[in-house]
C-alpha cells in the first residue's frame, strides 16, 4: 500500500481488509460513535451510493485522525485526499486541482464542454471563465469515472481553508452525489456556507476517563492528581492539546502545576506548545520549516530549491522529521496545521520576506506565474511597480478562470505595492469592483474606504466610488438608498463618461423600480426624468441606450409613447451577437432581466422565452451565479405559462440549489407563482405572506406586488374571487413594468366573478391601449376573453371563441386552458350542458395534466354540475414521476444521451441512468423507445366521461 499524506490518490488493496496499523494515540479511543458513522458511510459507498459528510470540530479534536481511520478501513476502495491551505485561499480552484490532479489522465474521457471547463479552471489550456456548475459537473463526472473501477472515497481536510471556487464546486458536487459510489468527506473547524445543509458529524472532546488515559500515556513522570484534573478540564478533552501541552513542560513543572497554560484560547495554547518545540531545533531546521510553511502546495522540489538558494542543506529537515513535526514524501506535510502556523508566525518579517523571495526564484514563471507573483509580493519590502504589475496580470488570469476572489486578492495586493497614489487608487477601485462581483460586499466597502483615505481623488474616481457604493447598497441597505447613491453617481459621470453615465442611470432606474411604492415618493419618476435628461450615449447607439430611453418614456409618459422604443429595444435584443462586448453588456443589463421585461411589456411570449433562455445560458457561460438565479426565475415563469410546470419546478429547485452553494437567498418569486398555480393553498399562502413580509422589510415594493399577483392566481383557482380581486387590484394599480400579462387576466376574472363591472372595464381599457400598438396573439387573446366577460349572448360566445383561437396559436397554454374553462362555465350558465361539457372536459384535461390543481378542481366541479364526471387519467403522465424524473424522461424521449441529460441538469450520467431505471419501473416499460407510448404530451391528460 502506498499512502500520500497530502493531496492525491491513495490506492488501498482491493479484496482484503488492510491490517490495522496502530492508530496515533488519541485518534480512536473514545471515538466509537464517530467510527460507526464512518463505517456506515464506507458500507454505503461500497454498495454504490454517493455519500457526503462534514466532520466538524475544534482544532486538535481529532478530525484528521478520523480521516486517517477512513483510509485504514477503506478496503476495496480508492482514496483521494486534499488539504485546504491558508496561503492558497486566493488561488481559484486550487483545492479541486489538488484533489483531481492524480486523475487528470482520464480527462479525455469526459464530454468536450466538461473537459474544457476543467482545463480552463486548472489553467491547463485557453478558455473563457468556466461556469462553476460545469466545473462541478466535470469534477463529479471525473470522480464517477474513477469510481467505475473501484468505489472512491474523497477526503478534504481543513476545508475551512479551501479557496472559494473550490468550496463552491465541492459543495455543489456533494449535493449531487446519488448513484455514484463516491464518498466525499470534509473536515473543518467551522464549515463555510458552501457546505451548509450537508450531513454533519460533530466531533467533541474525549470523555473524562478517555482524556485521563490519553494524558497518562504521554507522561514521563508522576503528575499531581489535581494538576491532571485541571489539564483535562482546561483542554476540554481535546486530544491534540492533551498530547502536546505536556511536551513543553518539565516533569517538575507538571508535578507541581507550575507554568501551566494560562487563559489563552485552546488553539493558541497548542500553537504556543508547538512554538516552544520549534525553539529547541537548530537554526537551519527552523528556517527549513519556515520555507515549508510558506510553500502552500507542499512541493518538495520547490522547497529544496528555495532552501538551496538560502544556503540550507536538505538534511536540515531531519531534526524536524525526527521530532514528528514534519513528514517528507511526495508532499511536504506538517503534523498539524498549527505547526505550520507556529513555524511561520514565529519568524521575523525579514526572515519571511527572504523565504518568499527564495520561493519566487524557485518557481517557474511559465508553468506557475501566479504563485510566483504571490511570493514576490510577500517578499516585497515596500512599493514596487514591477511586482504590482505582475500581480495585476495574475489577477487577469484568475478572473479569466472565474476566480473572482483570487483576482480581487491579487488586485488588492497590487494596489498596496503601487508607488503612485493615482494608480494605487485605480487598482483599489478595480479590486473593490471585483470583490463586489464576487459577493464580498463588506470587503469591497473596506477597499473603497482605502481609496478615499489615500488622498484627493480625481472626479472620475470619486464618481466610480459612489457608483460602487450604490451597487453594494442595493443588496445591503435596500433599493431606495441604492437609487439615491446611483443617481448622484450618474450625474457626476455625465460630463466625464457619457456611456458609463447612461449605464448608471439604467441601474438607478432599476433600483427605483424595485423600491416601487415602498421607495421615496416620486422616486421612480425622478429616476426616469433624470435618465431622459442625461446626455446622449456614444455612437453608434447601443442597445442599452435604447432600453434606457424606452423605460424612461414608459415610466413618465406611458405605454403609448414608449411602444416604438420598446419595440426597437426588443428587436436589438434578439439580433445582437452574444460574442461581442456590446452583446455582453446587453445580455446583462437589457437582454437579462430588462430584455425579458421588454418582451412582457409587449406581450411577446416567444421573445420572452427566448430572452430568458439566452440570459440563463450566458449566466452559466460566465459563471455569474447570482445573475443565473434571476435568469432561472425568468425562465421558470416562461415555462410555467407554457404549461410546463415540471420544468418550472426543476428550475425553481435549481435556484434553491445555487442559493445553498453561494450562501445567497433564493430569488424565490417563481416558487411563489408555481405554488399558486398548483393550487397548494397552505404552502402557497405561507410562502406568499413570508415573501411579502420580507420584501416589505427590505423596501422591495416590486416583490410585494408580485406576491399580490401570486395571491390573485391562488384564490382565483380556489374560487375565492373577492380575495383574488383585492390582491390583483393592488398589483394593477401600481402598474409595475412587465407585470401586465400576469395581473390583468387575474383582475378581470376576479372582478367579473364578484360583479365589479367597472374594474373589468378598467382592465379592458388598459389592454386595448396595448393591443392597438402591440397586437400579439397573447394580448389579443386575453383582450377577447375580457370582452367576453363584459358581453352577453352571441357577442360573448364570439369573443370566447376568438380568445381560444388566438391563445391556441401561442405558447401561453395555461391561459388557453383557462379560456376553455371560462367558456365552459359561461355555457353551463347559459344552460347549454352538452356544449359546456366539451369545453370543461378540455379545460380539465389540460389543467390536470399540467398540474394546475386549483383550476382543474374548478373545472371538475363545473363538469359535475353538467351531469358528467371527470375520471382520473388513464394515461400515465409525468405528473406521477418526481420533478427530476419527469424532466429526465422528457429529455430522454427527445433523444438526449445520458451524458447530455447530465450536462443539462448538472448531474452525472450514472445518476441519470439510475433515475431512468426508476422511470421505467414506474411506467412499466423497459426501454427509451417506449417513452413516447406511455408519456402523455403536455396538453394530454384525463379522459373524463
């Protein structure tokens, strides 16, 4: 058996249980409960089940010993290890690379996009910033491929020191383990948000009897009982403390209780003990340990090279190895992270700088330029433009790989080493912008304070500082404060950079729109008027400039005046090339949230879906997970209106998954709408009320209006039209951008059912203005339905039939089903029972197949009132499968392979196969070719009598 104590793969002989090597003292005694948990994990992995686990506990409590226990008992498995190292926290994907590097010979077995993602992430080849989900999927696929030969156990020690990109990728992967024989075990002091929600094994101190036994096992002389009890109590049974603290004390001191640790935190006591052990070593040995501590990868070749440059011979490491402080094999590894910390922190600043300088010289500038730049930065005694420029280049490479945290760290250090105040301020600004993009908002604010403290700023820098403060305020303090800061920044930018000023005016407008009725009185109008008064943008006219003008006119002069501009903005959004810089800007500002809202303003269902899909794809391509959350919600709403609630549910679940990975809250509005359309009163009402309260507290008036819309859908479906009317009226009265297609049908139906004719007429008047200027099938179909609600006799029937005809030629199938329902209800009231049954049967079949339970129940009751009954479906549909199974079944029916389905849904091909097995069992089929025969189409459903 060969064992790699740092990162890498540890083969364990297959087919026999390895002999028990005597465990380090304190590793297993008193740990039966913990070992039982680990044994069960190994059994599950051997049985083909993926299992994640977080081993959590204080420093020295025995987490690493438990990982060693897993290695010793992983018979029949292959083991891969990685260790988080503090100095590597700024290097994107360093942890994932450490775990996967021994397996990269299998890279060519992955699908092309996954290969490219890992190559870009690891700096092995050219490529744009990889989507972290795709890196996660590629990592999962790689490990699953290794596990095809033997079950695989991956161990990640000191996970609290993983770089952010690796923590996100591994956290994502842990949540996706299902049918892969892969165990993924993290050991961490305090797990980060990326690992939140994973199963945990909390490791605490040993019990009193075990702690006494362990302490006595390392004593070389007698120990006063009271002193022993004090040590046990003060260490709280921490095995590392029990082992290390007595080593720093003489027998006389132990016997009499002199020189016992004071009230330092436990980790500080252990480190102090290690420091005293280091002081007893030869000077060159201490310097060798300092080199090893400053070299985060544990590369022995680099350590020896740096030592040679400092005149230190390799045998200087021997005393440290004999003292059990250091292990040298394929990696250089310290016995405990606190030994590394003690070795580094006990050295003087000048000693640390000399070591980093030697490590920089020992690092190949071609194969590892970023680590070389970092060492040069740590070695610099003061400002150095050459080093700062090299760090800036490293930041560019890090950001190209999607490592925003690493890029920000390089830029911040570059700024600190920049001699000139003006250039330093610019670099600090770029670092702050990168920190904000990576979600480190408090750190970004700290850098902005450093910019301002560095002396007077030029006008452009001062405006950019205020601009960034506004963007940060949008998340931390609410949209009203953000709109105020952004508007001030936009006005300051106008004479300096017209393009940036207009971009900032658009951000101001969005902040004001999100604040809505909860913002400053007149805030939206003021932002729109300021945007209209802004100087023209650069030539040629950008899509973002057309969008800004369209929204500003819409909010100040109304839809009729804005319609030509909105139409032009939508045309630009659908024709821009997504590969150029302008398209990138459009996709984020216009073609992202704003572009989809333009399509909704114009009632263009096809463009709405297309833009939502493009937004999601671009967000994935650049790894912008927060933007992806919003994109998924837009796309979920488009699928919901198309009647594909299964895909909508999957997208909502993905929003939740990203929230878990990033630590940000779910966007959540699509989940409200989904629950409302499904007619789940308890879940939906609770979700709507909670979302409305949270939005009110944060000043998000637009979200409150969406909650009102969701409430109107829920209660229209449940037949409680008075509640639906009041909720829809609140949302309608606020006239939120893009909400018309949502709200107007609910308002008209609820008002009609409660006899409020004036409200129905108000809805029709609002609609008629739109259809004159944007006569889409969706808008005309809803307008015809509202006219039917206001009409009688032949006129009403004519309008109902027109509504069904027009909506039947759109992708908005939920409204088509409801048109059949309303027409059927009208026919029953007209005592045309046979005609009513046909419409109600169609409505029920569509609504039931879509999973729109509230409205389907309305149709069933109406059908029953005609003397007919609705039978349960006689055709098996995706509604009988879980949301994930239904999506996989549909994709398989469309001809996608297992790897293609896995790439689409961010799961492994093996998991896809496992789900398909369950699908086949539930549907009583044996092959993909039979899916078409048993799966109902989205519009198929029940066969009522």
